[in-house]
C-alpha cells in the first residue's frame, strides 16, 4: 500500500468560529466559544470539520450543484469513505502554530469576541450575543494522510483533493460564513511518501503529484 503525507498551512483571512459547545453561559461570558485543545487551551481546527466541509463542497461540485442524499459518487466515496468502504484520507486535527507572532503583533490572545444581533421577525426584537472567533492572521498546521493500493488512481485522487482545497478557499470553514467568518487560504502545500519510501509510481508521477499542490 502506498501512503503519502500531505502537509501545509491553513491561514485565516477572517475570524474563524468552529463551536466547542457549552452547557451554560455565565452573565457576561461568551455565548458560543470555539473548540479548543484540552492540553494547551488553544483553538484547533478539528479534522472532522475540514473533512466534512470539503466533502460537501466536492459533492455539490461533482454532482451538478446538488448534494446527493444517499450516494456521493465513486471518487468522493473512495476518498472520504462510505458505508461500504473506508476512505483513503485521514484528516488530522490542525493546531495553532503562530501564537507568539500574533502576540508580538499586538493581539490580546488567539481569539476575539464578535458581537451579533439576531432579530425576531415577528416582533423585531433584537437578541444580542457574543460569538468567539479565532483571529484573522492565525495559522494552523495541516496534515492529511492518503493511502491507496490502486496506484493508477493517485493522480485523479490528488486532482480531486486539490479541487476541494480550491472550493473551500472560495467558500468558508466553520460557522457564520455568510456573515464574514471562516475565510481560509491554504499555503505551503507539499506531499511526500511516508517513512522515506521511494516513489512507488513509474515515470516520475510523484513529481507530477507534487506539482499539483505547488501551483
């Protein structure tokens, strides 16, 4: 089985909110906090959030603008998994990597409180709340593992994954995207065989894969 490690960085172009859940909010506290790492208390981007959003965008793109209810299609199913098969991609949680740089630039911390109002249409009554967001300029480390026994499908798989990154950079990650949150950019992308293995593909195909992410 061929295994590759896809790495890069997720750069936040706007504040990012991926909710961490809370049973209650004390008076004056953030109503909707972001998900955090239990050990460092720093924000993270869960692999499940990245995987789910990318799968949804690809499914809509490759199926004529409609997300199928039951079947995503062969390429998406083999990459992301289905009831019948395990997916070829493993999405790791992405950790914040430039906290000190943010602090040096004058940030008070890795997150901010964004105040929003929801309006009840029938009464026009405003309901203010505080949404926690990871601040713009934050960088998270990206790591995805790709594995396959069908070497002839690697180029097609990587082209599909690259399309997923492109679609996500045009859309948004997390919540409140239609109100400005969640704009991301993928930078410094690279792909390498795991464990220092030789390129299993003939004819320099590995270089061709790497060039897909270098553009």
